[in-house]
C-alpha cells in the first residue's frame, strides 16, 4: 500500500500462508516464505495428512510486486533475516520457549540477488537469530554468516580455541543486539559487552520486559516500562534510560569451560562479587566463586576461610586496579593456584600481587559499617606488615602495605618477573611480628 494514501499498489496470494517472522524487506526487495507453519506440519504429520510440496521462498520487487526469484528448496523454518551489507538472506528456525513448538535444527543462507544457496547446514540452536556484521548470533552461540561454521574464540586463560558462547539466568524475552551490546533479561536486566567479550553482566534493581525492551540507540540504553502486567516482583517499575559511566563496577559470568591446556594468563580477584576483564585482556576470576558460572581453576588457601572484605572501588583513594584492590583476604598464609594442562611442564611468568590497607582513613571520622569493622580493630591499630614468598623464595621482607601505599584505602602493586612455575603457583605470606597481619587482594600471572 501507499503509506500516505492507503491505496493498494499490488498484492500476492499465498498458496499456504506467509508466516509473519518470515517476511522481511531490504534493498527494494521483499523476501517471504509461503509455507505452512512448522507447528502445523507437526500436527499434520501426527494425523497422517500429506504435506504439500509446493511451498516456496519468494523475492518480490517492492515497487511492483514482481517475482524476482522463487525457490521451492530448501523450505523449512519460519524466520528470515537480511544482511544489506553482504546481500545475503538467512533462513532459520524460530524455536524458543515463548512460542509454540518448532522442530528442526537447520540454517541456510541464500544470495539475495538470485536465491542461490550459499550454504545449508544442520545446526542445533534456539532463535530468533541476529545478524551482526558477518556473524549470526543465536540465543546462546554464534555462527559465521559466510560459511555456517560455529564461531570460536581463544580461551582467555590458556589461548586454546573454544566455541564462542554466552549464557544468561532465567528470562522470558529474547536477546537483541546493537553494535557493542547484546541486551536481554537475565533474572534482572542483563547484557553482554561484545567489545570486551568479558561475559554476562547485570543491571540490578529492575528487569527487562517479557518482550525485548532494552534498546540501544544514540549512545543511550533505553528501557521503556514493559512489566506492569508481570507477576515478578522487582524494585524499580518505571521507564528509564542509561548512559555509560566508567565508574560503575561491572561484574560478569560466562559459560567458559575449564582450560584443557596450561594457563597462560589469569587474574584471581580475592573476595570479588564476580568476574571482570581488564583493559590488558586478563580475565579476573572471583574467588571464592560467587558471581555465577565461569572456568574452573584449582585454588587452595591456608586457612581455607580467611577473613574477606569488599568495598566499592569508589571507596578507594587510588590504585593501579581499584576494582581488584577494593576486596581481598585478611589473615591469608598461603594461596596455591593450579596451572592445569600436562603435569610436570614449566614456564616463566610475570606475577603481579595487589594489596591494600582496607581500613578507613583516620580523618574520615564517621561510624563504620559491620563490614568495615571486620577490617579495623577496636583501636584502629592493626598493621599490615608481613613477608611474601613466591615458589618458596622470599620476594618481600617486612612489607608495610600502609607505608608503601602512602595511606589506607590506596591500592598497591608489586611485580615479579621470571618466576618459574610448573604445576602450581604458590604465594606464601608471613606476619612480620606479633600484632601484625597479612592482606592480599589479587594475583595476576602472565606467561613471558
């Protein structure tokens, strides 16, 4: 129809029907499936009703309705997506938990100008699919638009090739994408930063709608209120919009498997509420693991339950990585980190240790919280002064964290190179005198 006058310009009669998820326009073409919906084919099969063989995939001229090309094979699914950049048409399933059953595990990509099949593969996935550059993003993984092969990535710990995947907690909508973010419901409102590929994060306090409503546009994450009729109870039930703030801590989780090869790069963030990827590319894992799934690593501490502390990074006055130094363990005597991979092999690593005196500055002069009282003694006299050994060799003696940092709540980093590590890295801490204590926030190791 003419959108200004409503005049009907042309029409095409379906042989069976046009499933609405399989109608899409681009580059002056209208692509559509003329087919029986998959769930009805299921019913017909159970009732021994013959399924017609004249279903078709059509490309029509938008201006006049002329059939540009028509294909009768392959006909499956109920979802079409068009890549204007690459002039390719994706044909796929729309299987998901929020709709009627749609059987089948298949994808195909056609050349948009001719309808010729570029590739046709059996693929197990949930839809709907998202076209993002040369990538087809499903509701859990990703495939190459040009070949149909599953996308892979280097494992952040070992560098070995693993399937690119993501995960989310329970949620009743589907994933949508912008240039740099996937947004979705993951219990609360959730997202995946495609730029850093660091895992699934959450925006606390509210959930996204039962239909997709976390929409990125013009640098703003828009969240119109789509939850009024939902029975889920969340604190904030209102429309809102957000912009990026670099001071906001972002904690994530991911379905990465345990590394099969030897660890090459790892950060261990003691007492943190989740994982985080640094600008240098190190994946910092929370320990103990509390923020959600992630790659398993063998970590042992003495004592097994040191005193943990955690603050927001904005509570620190400074430091190399405040979101690492804002949490840690007090009273730790030893930490052992397994390297994985074949036993008996060794390599040289750079080891970085992060410290902080977690006590409030003396001049802050306010009542402490229960958590803060754990890191202050009654008189505020506890001193963090101790020796540090790596692989049994002393690297710091009489190390006074407060003095070296220049005060409390200031992060501190010490780096050691050429550390030979075979099956495990062992860091030992020993108080310098009676009345002093140990503190450790994070351990980073990078193969040289």
